[in-house]
C-alpha cells in the first residue's frame, strides 16, 4: 500500500463496497484534521515537504475522534488510504485495523434498528403499520424516527401534516444534499405529540426518484442521508412507496430488516414472490445484512372462508422459511379514521381490537430485535 497517495484518506467503518467519496467518516476526518493525519497514525511515513504539521495527531486522539464522530460505526473498521476496498481483517496490509476495532469495541453503543415496511402492492397497510408500530415502540420507551419514503406523503399526512407540499425541508432535500456532497439541511425532523419523530416527504420525492438513475452509487443515497441519525434513535421505520422502484431499493439498502404487510387475499399475496426475489437480490448484491423480520397480515376479516384459507396456506407454505407474525391486524373502520385525525390508533381507539393487535405486534418486534442483538454469528434471512 502507498501511504503517499494523494487520494483522500478514508476511515470506512461499514466493511462494504462504498466509493471513497461516500465515506461519511472521511468528511468528518478531513474537515477536522486534514489529509495527512492518518499517515502519522500509521507510523509508516513522514509528512511530505510543505505538509502542515498542525493536522497531525496520535493514536489516542484518533480513537477519541472516532468515538465522538463515528459512534454508530463500530464494526469491521477499515483504515483505507488509497480508496480501494480492503477489509479490516487483512492485517498484512493494515495492521492497525485490528487495533482500532478492539478499541472501538470496548465502548458500548445502542444498536439502532432500521426497519423498512415494504410491499409493491398498494393499500395493504404499510403506512398504518408504520404509524402504529412507531407509536407503540415509543410508548415502550424507545426513541423512534419515522421516515416517509413515499412521494404521496401518506405517512406525513397521517401524522397531522395536512399540506406536506408546503414544507421547506423534507426527505428529498436531504437526499439532494447527499447527491451534491453538501451538509444535510437542518430542520427536517418534525416532532409528533405521541412521542415519535417524523422525516416528512412530499411530491418533490417523485422527481428525486427519477433523477436518481443518473447519480453515482444511486442505491446508497437514502442510506447516506439517514446514517447520521442512527445515534439518536433506537428504531428507524421507513414507510416505502407501493412499487419496486429506485426509492424502494434505496430503503432496502438502508434497512437492517424488512416487515412485509400483506392482506389475506389473492392479489395481495400473489406479488409476494416478486418482492421476496427483489429482497434476496438486494441482500446478495448490495446489502448482505438485510433480513426479513416477517410477513404481517393486515385488514384481516376472519368471518370469511377466503381469508381463513389464504392465512392457513400462507402459514403452511411461506411460513416454513419466513416468519409470519402471530399478530394479525383486524379490519376496522376505526383504523381508517386515524389518518383523518392525524393520530395513532392508540389515541383514537385505545381499547379497540386494532390497538390490541398493534400492541402485540410491538412486543413481537421488540423481542425479535432483542434476540437479533444478542445472537452471535452472521445474520440470516428469517
């Protein structure tokens, strides 16, 4: 490896294939200490003639910097001065990689879970589930951010923002800042009265999705936009649009896991195979940590034989390889009324059957993620 190469030095904690310009830690590091700081740390080279010595720092300072700036990035650290993808365990090339990993692992950080709610079929309860699961998690003491990744802004409207197109800053603004390599716009997060935070969306996101096709590393734009928010939340829920387009791909790349809401009817379950293939492809090619938390049955009417037959078939076939949540969200007009009032089912009909179902789902998700945190070894599709 050439320590005198003039490409920007990268501290690249994710262990995945990111271009040098997309390392968020690179931005923090170079802005704070300059280009040659990492070279001093490696003790392999002396500064070039004319280099500004005030940018140099020792190991203790570098560890302190990583703790402060990169607290959410503690796994598979890379010291990476030349811009290529070299794993931390390649100690022959970068012997200090293991040392940094050990130092960072001594410090405990909250493991934020990013969950995407995805299904290319519309009207299956993705937005309703995002709102009520988010509020349920917040009620149990978790810090929750809801991300509206749908240009229709359904999640934004459901939380009481009746005119999302009038917002000055939205998810589209943050993604544009990432594309332009600028600092993220402030003031995007909106606090809701039920204890959740909202990153809103509006019709501008539709133009953003179209423009993503001409952007380098277009699948990572949403991930880069929300990665810096991880340290402030325990859960980030992404409400996906009803398609398998570029915004949904971005959401799946940014997510750690997926919940698939689905109605127990033929047309809704028919598209599950296509969605599962898309998730598998993204896991295989882009986001190896992505896993499926489970399929959530929504708008269930157990009075019909059709619903009973589809649920039974789904649990006996798909359920052999992928979890189908025990909690089933019943059909109720009260749930549909929540969007109009801008509140969750817990505020609108606290003692109703839908609130009880979402409370049970919240417990399932919490138990699921706690087991995932405590489980050793690589993640698997469940």
